[in-house]
């Protein structure tokens, strides 16, 4: 499946803009959200083929958002890749347990983001 639309979720305007730019340059349509609740709403309305999701966000963190996406029939098949400063082995294991397909640690390179897009 070629990825055409990507949802990028991050509460940091700088990180959001950075990932959005990389994904756009890779030829994908980008939709954005700045928190977990907004991410769930955007995933349902926009139906992206991939979600890049930050973990540390106010109100609803990325782990909770991923669990909610995974338990909803409308969004359960959308792969989630966490993009976070939490890059320890335990964080990676927990991310997979929450339903994430992979984890890219910040700071990341454009190649790491593009590799994730190509993987799906």
C-alpha cells in the first residue's frame, strides 16, 4: 500500500513543522493535530494511511491516543509510528505494547521519517 496521506501529531510547533515538511517533500498529503483527542478526530475524518504520533503531550498522551485508535473499528488499521524523545529500549517495548508499529527517537533525520513512510 502506498502512503498518500499522513497525520502528524505533535504539541511542539517546531517538531510539527519539521515532520510536516519532510512528509510533504516525500510527496504525501499532510494533515496535523496538536494533541491526542484532536489526533483521534482527525484520524476518523481524514482517514490517513499512516500516523506519526508524539508521546508526551498535554491532556491525552500518545500512548492513550494509540490505544483509542486501535480499539476503534474506523481507525484500528491505520499504522501508528511514535516520534518521541523517549527512545529507550523500555519505551520502544511499551510503544509496541500500546499498538505502535515503530518508534523514531528525536532528534530524527529526514531519512528516518521517509523510511517509515516507505515501510507502509
